[in-house]
C-alpha cells in the first residue's frame, strides 16, 4: 500500500490549459498525457482496450490507480 507521500492527486487548477470544443472537460487520456510521472503506465495503457475508455469525453466516472514511473522501474519483472 502506498503511503500518502507516494500518492499523486492530479488536479486541473487551470481550466484554460485544455482546448475544449463545446465546453467539454478534458478526458482522462488528456490528463495522463500531461502527467509525466505516470508516463510509463500510460504508454502501456494505450496498447490496451483501456485506452478507448480513457479517451471517451462522455465516460462515466472512473478512478485510475496508476503506478508512478519510479514504481514501475522498481518492479523485478516489467509488464
């Protein structure tokens, strides 16, 4: 279990950062693209069916527990 100091909460404090046609909020794929600390996870996720769900602008609420790059690199066997 990760301690509080190891957990990352992604927040979008600057609403103007994203191009949002018709006022849509950014998708999880948009946010994961910007979050460099989980880039290895997102590289793997893009190669799976999960990428479709992460890219849906109208997706229902999803919680993603993504390992940081440091955590993936610490694995004895990489995915």
